[in-house]
């Protein structure tokens, strides 16, 4: 029997509800928004429960819910979770930059739609409602160490990306969420407070963070100040540095030795950053730029590849 506070089960249920919420072929916007709002609450529960089930348990005088969440009480005891307002308040504190006020607008819209004669979701047009919704939902997805594709599937990911791009603050929020989450995970790891399963995943994950790109440079991580790796494949500039003829006795000597002192500097466009210290991953140019890292870096190139080669005219 699945435990009511199991974060994996909550994640799966959120996926189911969002699948209904994004079904625009047979559902009106208000019905879509209802399912999406329910999914947002489930994502909040899942993110908190993954840290500790106690964060979603409603305290009562007997302490039954807390005992169930802690694993001390089993069987058919009924588990009650905290209210949505409490969930959003806790996510606001735990998962920066999650915005409690924005999330509660979605929750209040749901409540108004279900329990009153008010307009509910219809007060905001769909083209404005969805970007605001995904700005908060994406932060919770990050808090779960998941990505949007896992939540909605490959076919619907572009739709979500489009909504996120419409939100002016999304990039800033996304970057801050990744950095804050990396800081949080690292501190939990150092304090020994990660759940055993999550700790094992965290330990193993650090070995496979690199984007395995052609060029890389060591830089300071914006989250933990450890040595991180900035990577890229695209060479945006090649600078060949020839030695000065000064210091050579003759042109003949220069001609015979200059290749030994030629160097090549490649300027590479940054496309990926990872840090083994806190597991921060920034997998796009925009995230790297928003985090304050250099968007280009210089590396030494292969002299034989760039010097003394016949040009390719492409007119065979």
C-alpha cells in the first residue's frame, strides 16, 4: 500500500492531473486550470515530503499525523496533510524564489471556482494565467530534482517552455532556484540530514555531472564557491599568436624555430556549467549568464590544427 505522504506517489499524481490540465482538445480553460491548480498543490506536497514527510503532516492533539509521517504508526490510521496555504508558505521559505503570494492566487482561484459564485480562474485570461502558473510550478519541479519533460512529456514540453519564456522573471527565478537548491542540498549533505535514499542519489550523481563537451575551464561556482567546470563545444574565435622576430639572430633562425613558440588561443562559447561540490548544473547560455558566469572562455588550441594547414576552398 502506498503511503499517503510518499513523494514519488504525489509526483505521479501531479503528472496525471497536469495531463488532464493540458488537454485543451476536450476541456474548457476553467476545467484545465482546476486540474493544474490541484497539481500545483501536489507538487508542493511532493517537494516538501521529499525533504521530510513531517513537513506535510497536520499536527493534532494526539499527534497521529506526525506519528504516521515519522513511520511510528502504521496500519489503517487516517493521515491528514496541512492546508494548501501552509504548504505554500513552507515552500516559499524552503524553495527560493517560490512566490507564496502568486501560488495562493492560483489556490484561491481554485477555491472560488469550487466553493463560491465568483469567477474563479476566469478573471485572468489563459494567455496570462499559464505563464504565471508555470513560473511557480517549475520551481517546485526543480526542488524535486526533476525537469519539465519528466512532468509533462516530450510533446508538451515546448508548450510549457513557451509559457515560461513569456514570464519576464522566469529566467531570474529559475537561476535563483537552481543556485538556492544547490546550496541547500550541499548543506544538508554536510549536516548529514538528507534521507538515506536521497543521500545515495546525491553521492552518485556527483560523478556524472559533466556535459562532456570539447572544451572546458575551471571557474568558481556561484552557489558554493568551489571549483566548477564551464564547458562548451562552439569555438567563436581563433587567435594565433606568433613570436616576435626580436631575439633571433637572423630571419633564417626565426623561420626554423618560430613554430616552437607559436600558440593558439580559442575563445569558446559557454553552454554548460557543473559543480561537483554542490551539484549545481546550469545547462544553457541564459542560465550561465544570469548566474553571473562568463559566457565565453579561452583555452589553448592545438597549433598543428590551426597553423600551416592548406585552406579548404570547397570547390572540388
